DNA sequence: TCTGTTATTGATCACTTGATCAATTAATTC
DNA sequence: GAATTAATTGATCAAGTGATCAATAACAGA
C-alpha cells in the first residue's frame, strides 16, 4: 500500500504546466474567460494558487495563452473534419455547417469574452488578433484552392474570407446571446458564399445536390 | 459671494438620479461596461459611493439600465437620421451607412461587453435581449413599410431584419477588435440587403443612383 | 425661527482578485 | 545514505469590489 504511484507525488514541470493549461481551457469553456482566476485554476488542478503563479508569469498571460489554445484547437478540429472532403465546395459546406453548429456555442462564448476583455488586456488583444488572422488565413487558403481548381470564382479571396468570418461571427454571437435564431439564419452564410464565389444557388445546401 | 447657487447645494432626487444615469453612460462609452463601478460613477458625479448606492438598488441594475439607455439612445439617433428620408430605399441606405460608420465604435464596444457580461448577470441579459428585440423591431418596421410601398420584396421581413443585424454586428465586432477591415467590408451588407429584398444591384450604393 | 424630512457623508465590513516569499518536502544525484 | 535541487505549500499582502449604517447637514414647510 506504500507504492501508490498516483498518491501525492509531485509532477514534472512539463506535466504540471500541461495540466494547468488543460484545466484552464476547461474552465474557460465551462464558465467563460473571466472565470479563469488564479484560485479557480488552482482549485481545479488540485494545488495551491501559489503553484499556478509559479508556473505562470501572470494571469493575463495565462488568459491569453488559454484563449489561443482553445481557438487553435478549434481550427485543428475543423481542419480534420475538412480533410476527407474531395472538393472545395464540399469542404466549404462542411466548414459552414461545423462553424454554425450548436456544439460550438462554448467556443463562441469564449470569443465574445475575448473581444470584450481584449480591450483592457493588451496580451489578450494580441492573441485575439493573431487567432483572427489564423482563421482568415485558413479559410482564405480553402477559397484559393477552390479558385485554382475552378470550383470558385473570386477576385479577392482574402476579402471574401473576412466577409464570411464576420457573418459567421455575427450569427454565432446572436445565437449564443439569444437562442432560437440560429436555425433560421443558417442559410444566410450559404447564400452569401454562393454569391461571392460565383456558385449556382443551392450549391452549398446541406443535402447532396452539387449541381444538376 | 454667499449666494452662489451652484456651490455645494444638494440636488433634488430626480436631478441626481438623472445625473448618475448620464455620467454612467459616459463611463460606459469611454471605458466600457466593466469600468462602471460604484466608485467610478461616484467619482465622476463628484459624490460618495454611498450616494450612488442610495439611488441604485445594486450595481447590476445600474449596469443593465445604463446599457439599455445607451442602446435606446442609439436607436433614437438613427431614427432621427432616417426621418427625412422619403423612400424606404433611402432610409435603409442611411441606416446601413450610419450603423457601419466609425463613430459607432464606442457603442459597438458596449455591445460586446454586454454580450460577454450578460452571461453572468441576469439583469443585463434581460436588457440585452430586450434591446436586440427593439433593434429588430425597428428595422423590420422599416422593411415592412418598404414592402407595402412596393420598394422591397421580402417574404419574411422579420427574418431579413435579424439577418442584416447579425451581419452588421459581426462586421462591427471585427472593426472594433481589428481596425482596417471596416471600409473594405462595408459593401457586404448592401449586397446582402439587395439580394434579400429584391433590389437591383447597386440600389443601396452610397452615391445617388437609385435605378436607371 | 424652529422643526422635520432626507439628501449626503464618513467609516467600515465582507469578499475577491493577483501576487510574493520563506519554509517545507519530495525527488534526483553523488 | 547523504546532499542538492526545486516543486509545492501556507501565510500573507495590497488593491479593488459592492454594500451597509449611523451621523450629519441642507433644505422645506410650519
């Protein structure tokens, strides 16, 4: 009974740091970025607030890092979903469905917190800017590939990417704040995307009807 | 020199309450909703924190009330701008220009704060919902009038109003967080509006070119 | 001029936040 | 097994938050 390897053993710095990062993301997704306090993290990890301070230079840094990690994970998840898609149209369709799905409300709430908190926390503001750029780059890449393949026609794919992201953010914000409108508004993004990318109407509909 | 009417005279409750409300709106627009603290309000009004508490049941209530007042003023301002417009097309054009103008960034920042804070403050959440409904009702009214006049063609003006507001909110959020994209993206709302309302392309452009 | 009402104050409480530091103790190394 | 390193703790600080309450003082009406 004396060789229990999990009982009150101190962890290697890398493990502990990873644990703190993981738990921080949990808290942010569960209760919002502003619930990410020194004591909340310490409590969930099961250690003392002083230890969290020991691993993190400041809470501002931890909040920024946590936000960045959550969004980076979001992008990775979507990228995985898009991998099996053979056409750019299918990929865009999947991306829109995924980003507007109800299971993303937690991440959207984190985005709202970040936009608000970022105005007072420079480190977070920098991270917000970086992650918005990352999302735009990811979507623009998709659009450009579609243009090369001849599936899309867009003069300025970068601008279209920003437009689509802005619409998606607006719709998601509304959906998070006031439920009930998400379903109804989902078609809007497809309509805009079709218009901006020279696609025939209905090309991005949910069913499998690419074009007649 | 003894009859200075403005020196250290206590004010009537109605005046004082109005003063607190006005100063609170200033703070919220200047530094954000989260800067609206008991002491910040007291300091700007020039009184003791206890007096603010005396006039307000709780800070949550004051924050919610201040947000509501700011948005109500926003709607009133836009409504005034729209009054001289003779056609619904002109009114919609003016509304879009006004809502996407750079001078609204302070109000947009307040919206972002409210969306974020509203998740933890029920009273604010209620006010956010009410003001979103108010904006939607205002815009839907405009669209319905346009339909009656034969200027617009929309099956569901209420849904279109929600769509346009979502896009505007998304664009404004991006513009507040990251400057530089506002100008480029402004045309998007017009394109969507024209598409959804059966207008000819260019009908909502800035210049005076209704239709040939 | 006196009296009653109440706007206003000063002091203070309870709570939460981020942060620091000496002391401790587990793990590693020799 | 002893010595060294450092992960971890407990205690504590200063700052900021909302809120309360007795005491004060300005005003209104008699």
